[in-house]
């Protein structure tokens, strides 16, 4: 049951990324056409595209983390026995959780402090734009907890190449 919900969340994230990217391409392309043919740009397009890019980066980071696609150096770690490798992975997970907590906290402060600050072209409160930071940070935190529990299970599994 939990696996299906997890896969559904991943599919939803992929669709959100596809939708945001498609909309961003259309908006930027429309602005290029308006500039070229009408000699006037769409005043709101760059701002909205920038907001979409912010959301793309944070949502994409969640999907990359879920699929272990972030850059990592594990050359030295691979030299250790299996249990030590996974023990080091737990330590790394704890450090990642601290960093993500700081991201969530900083994003929440940024979001809270910018609700009344409107963007120049669309007058969108920046608080709406910055909601993606604590939201995606929370997803990253939960994912890290899941990874850490998996690493701990491997450490305490018996009879498998300690």
C-alpha cells in the first residue's frame, strides 16, 4: 500500500515537472514571438518563467534524490566492508537531514517574511513562490528518513557478509 502511494507521488512529481517545463517553454517562446513580430515583450513572461524555474529546480531535486541521481563520491567508501559502508551511509543520512532541516527552516522564514512583498510584473506575493522550499524540503527529509531506515536494516541483517 505504501509502495503504491510512493510510486504515485513519484508519478505526480514527474507530471508536475513536465507540466511546468512545458508551460515555461510556451511562455518564453510566446515572449520571443511577441518581441520579434510585435516589437513588444510580454511584461509578465520573464517573471513567471523565473518562478516556474524556481519550482522546477526544487521539485526536480526531490525526484533526483528519490532516484539517487545526485552527485556523490563513494570511491573510498566502497573499500570498506558492507556493514561499515552502510554505517557511513547512516552518518551521511544524518548530515543530510541536518542540512535539509536548515533548508526547511530557512525556506519557512523566507516564505513567512515575503507574503506581503509582491513581484513587480504580476504582483504575486513572493511567499507563494517560496512555498516550494519548505514543501520540497519536507519531501526530501522524509525521503532521507526512508533511506536511513533502509541502511539501518542492512546493517542489522544477519548472515550477509559482515
